[in-house]
C-alpha cells in the first residue's frame, strides 16, 4: 500500500499532499519512498522536499553525503539544511562559496547559525538578500 501511495504522491506532486493526515510512521515511509522515486526521476528539489516532509533526517544526511562524494556540493547543501547538522552544513556552505553560489552559501550559514559568516556573505557578496 505504501508503494501505491508513494507513487500517487509522485504523480500528484509533493505540494498537493497534506502529510499531516498520516501517522508519523506512515508519513515517514510514504514520503521517503516518494522522495526516492523523485530522486531516481531526476526531480531533485521535489525529492528533498518529500524526504523533509517525511521528517527523515537520516535519509537526507545519506543523500547529502552521497552528493558530497560526487562533488555535488550545492545539492548536498540543500539536503543538509533541513537536518540542522551544523558541521555538514558549514562544510558544504564553504564549498558552495568556492563554486560561486554565494546566495546558497549565505542561506546555509544562516541554517548553521553561523551569524558571523552569514553577515560576511551578505555584506560582501549578497547585499540584495
């Protein structure tokens, strides 16, 4: 049944689903599975959103670590931000800055609660934010 519901979520779109109507266990299972389907389909942002809605930080960390291994630091950062794992977020924020994605680095530093680096990024690279 979970596979059927996960496929339904993928077809309808993550934003059209209200996961609060499910028990925590069902939400975790269905939304995580939907996220993995979306990831396989190359729908990265929706995949991260689904796994975040599942509340599955362990899967987000796993995904982010795999992206780091592949040197896809921007994708890794988007996986790490919802987990609140400060060390991983800061490392990937630094890599995003090296890649020139200053706005993502800025948001990552905010998420890691590194106010000093966030202020530095905003003042020097992203004054419009």
